């Protein structure tokens, strides 16, 4: 099949899943910014997104997107390395012409993935997963949190400066990954040309900066609130 057999087909899969993940991230940011304004409203959203059938279907769809994006990333990188052969080491000029982020998308992606693992452990595992296995509360740091108390889990997690720093490092890696990934995805899908490519690069930079700054604001806000 074209989407699995050809290099451009695989790039299209990376791009479409990447754009879908960007849409999720936008929704996720808006949802998390609510926590700054109203912890009650935030917890209502968390309850709505708990272990209900539609939220579970969405979670599985999201997991499929992440897994496809990651598997194809390794596949494309392996294929590119094979195609380039030893040249990879001989061409020095490339280093100057190809941007740092472009050469390191896989490494950045792996940092983003490790951060995501930690994040799912901090939140999803304590919330939706506990609800699936029938628990209503979770004991953390000597205090009980209801599984829908998203605001409580945010406050608990970011009161720890180590977690706050780890999340900020994770989010900066995400910024580099997104600034390149966004316009690159648009280009692979064929929505770009010589004129639009530079515009898409500007849009990518603005979008990534707003999203990452928004998430960092949530981390810093709750860290400061805990002092
Ligand atoms: C300040 C930063 C963030 C906060 C406070 C936050 C908060 C949360 C919370 C509370 C949940 C659990 C929702 C539930 O199970 O009902 C969650 C789930 C999740 N978060 Fe985040 N998040 C942040 C950043 C991110 C980022 C940057 C990503 C992606 C790169 C991300 C990806 C996810 C995913 C994939 C889930 C699981 C969603 C599901 O169960 O369907 N989060 N997050």
C-alpha cells in the first residue's frame, strides 16, 4: 500500500498524525488554562473526560495517533539513514545548511516521548486509569485525591520543584519539535509552495511559542501558588 510502501506515503502518515496531535494539544492547552481561572470548572471538565465511554474511545484514538506517529518516525529515520549510507558522515556542509531541529527531530521526539511517559504517570494513571480499575480516590503525599480532582493533581505535581523543572525541559523540547514539525507536515501534505513555506514557518513559530508558553504558565502558576 502507498501509505506504507513509499517514502512519501510514510511522510504523509507522519504529517497527518502530527497535525491531529497538534489539534489535540491545542484543545489540551485551552482545557489546562481553565485550571488557572477556576479549579471547579477544571474539575468538571476532568469529570466529563473521566472513564466514560466517549472519553475512553477518544483516549484509544489518541493512543493510536501517538503510536502511529512514533512507529513511523523510527521507520522513516531508519530508511533515510539506509538511503544516505556512509555519506551521513562525509557531508559536513549539511550541518550548516540543515537546521539543528531538522537533524534532531528523532532525538527531540524521544525526549518528548519520555516526558509524555512521566506525564501520563502523573495524571492519566492517577485519574482515568484509577477510575477504570474501580478506585474513587488516590493517596499521594499522605493526602487523598478524588480521581476527578485534576486541579488537585496539578497542584500536587507542580508544588515539587523537580517536577516543575522536568516539565519545563520537556515543554522546551516540545517547542523545538513543534516549530519544525508543523511546517514540515504542511509541506509533506503538499499545502505549501515557495511563497507559503516561509509564511508557514512563521505560523509554526508563533503557534509553538503560544502553546508552549501557555503550558509553562500553568506549571509556573501552580508552583508559585504552592510557595
Ligand atoms: C502544564 C502542562 C500539562 C498539564 C497540567 C496537563 C494535564 C493533564 C491532565 C490533568 C490529564 C488527565 C486527564 C484525564 O485523565 O481526565 C492529562 C492527560 C493527558 N495529557 Fe496532559 N497536561 C499537560 C501537558 C501535556 C502535553 C504538553 C502533552 C503532549 C505532548 C500532554 C498529553 C496528554 C495526554 C496524551 C493525556 C492522556 C489523555 C487521555 O487520557 O485521553 N499533556 N494531562
